[in-house]
């Protein structure tokens, strides 16, 4: 009889956490998807910034005498004070 009572108490204690397991599983997949989305977006932003920086430096080095291009892309820091 004592063993049955112990089993009953254990079942009663485990009932709620076991019933909530599907909810916990859904929450962890959402968190992992959010992390994956954040990493992907950071990689995309970093790649875009690298590409724009490479184009910017290539244009500034290819056309060093183009004052308008230098001013627009930030190659000449003091365009009006020379």
C-alpha cells in the first residue's frame, strides 16, 4: 500500500510538467529560430557593408582628382578649407 501511495504522489508531481513539455518545446524552437535569424541578418549586413566599403575605396583610389566624388564619398575631409 505504501508503494502505491508513493507512486501516486510522484505521478501527481510529474503530471503538470509533463503536460507542459510541448509548450516548452515550442518555446525553444522559437528561440533557436530567432537566434538563427539574428545571425543571418548580421552576416548579410556585414557582407553588404564590406561590399559598399570596397566599392567606395575603389572609386576613391581610381578617381583621386574628382572633387565631387571625393566630397560625396568622404575621401576629402575638408573640401572647402584648402
